[in-house]
């Protein structure tokens, strides 16, 4: 696998070495396993896709000549209600066999070296991100996976170190700019720092100010009804709340839901009997941005003055930490 990655890195050539520029797509393809009448081109930003163009499918064929930023990650879809095919487009002729079956896993992309590298990355186990970037410093894929798949696993210092491994042609990319902003945010959220204040609305529409609801120790818990790992973790949080609430443990849940009915159903189904707020704008949440949250579940434990005492406590670790803080009182 190491040899494969090295060969692909060499094959990236001038495509990956170029800085991003506005260029016309040379993208065509066929739609299979579907009677869809349109193919949608979608732009990726902040873990979300937004439709920027569409073309009619004629005799099973489609073609895009849209002027977009290249090289870059985009989405191709026959139904904007579902997740698209993740596709790295470049300033080169690219052909796609687009099949929506099994989440587009049967689709085939030809002509994009970046896509080839991305597909290899996704199939590789135990990736070392620093090594991957070192082998592919000029590829937009390296900047993307650092931003998308690794930013929530690394410390601010590690993020900065990996940014430094990227070629100068990528330093002005959106991914690197947002990573640098994330580093600034995370530096201000270290243990011992004060948690940022915020105001949001509960399910009844009442405005809740974070700083006015601090008592004892409070878990600032980021979750969503659509997040399977969050729902799996919720029973642990419920158990901790039942055991330690009377001793001074409180929770404020911040949901990254999009639909109010799904949010409320998740609260009721999981028995989340504590303060809940949500902006109902998915990953556009200003609170999530304020707390540098790039993946959920995520949480911060703060004291009565709003000082951060722990971060991302899960399972037994949450109970053990609360026991050490509250049982000695």
C-alpha cells in the first residue's frame, strides 16, 4: 500500500501542484441504475453540499462545463435529498459512470489523479496523516483530509505542524485558512480557560444564556438526533446525570439538528431530561464554531465560573471524572 501511495503521488503531476483557479469543467458521464432526468453539481463547504448547477440527462448522458474553482472536492448527485458522490475535480477531462446504488459506491471516475488518491486513502487502514501529507504535499486531497478527517483528532500544535507539511500552493486554500482559524479557537479552549458564552433557544423557543445557567459542574454536550455515535453515547450521559445531578452535575445540550421535530423526538426517545438548545442549522451552528467542534459527539466540562476542567469525556471516563470532582465535596 505504501508503494501504491508513492506511485500515485508521482502521478499527480502538474494538476496537484497548481494553485486553485476558476476554470471551466471538462466533465461528462453516463447515469446507470437510475431513470433520473437531471444530474446535480454540488459545492462542498463545512461538511455540507450546496447545489451550484444541474444538467439534463439525455439518452443516459450528461456533461458539465461549469466555471468552478479547481482542483477541488465537489458532489455529483441525481437526488439532492441524499448524500452525493464525493468527487475531486481537476482542470482535465474527467468522465464519470454515475450510479446512485449503494451510496454511489459503484460509480467510476476516470481522469482525476486526485480522485484516485482519495479513493486509495479511504481504502487504507491506519493512515498516518503526517506521512500521507509528506508523500502528497501538493495534492488538494491532503489539505481536505487534514481538515475533514483529522482536525478533530489533533491538538492545535499538531494541526499547525501538519499545515506546515503542505505545499505553498495549498496555503491559500479554504481548508488551510479554516484550519488556521480553528487553531486560534482551540488555543482559547484549553483546560483552565473560560468557556465562551452564548445564547440560543430551547425547544419551547425560550432564549437561554449559557452563563446564566452554570451551577456546580456543567457538561456542554454537542450532539444531534441524526448522529449515531451521539445516540449510542447518550445512555452513558443519562446514567451520569442520574447519579451525579443531586451532587451538582448539570448538562446543557447543544444540538446540530436541522429539523425541530427530529430534535425533540431525539430528546424524548433518549430521555435527555436537561436543558437543551439548538440553532437548527446543522454544521452552520455558530455555537459549534465558537467551541471548535468539528465532529460529534463532543463535550466540555466546566465549573460554576465557566472554567474548562475537561474535554470530550465519554463512557466510564465521564463517570470517573465526576466522581473525583463531586464525591470529595
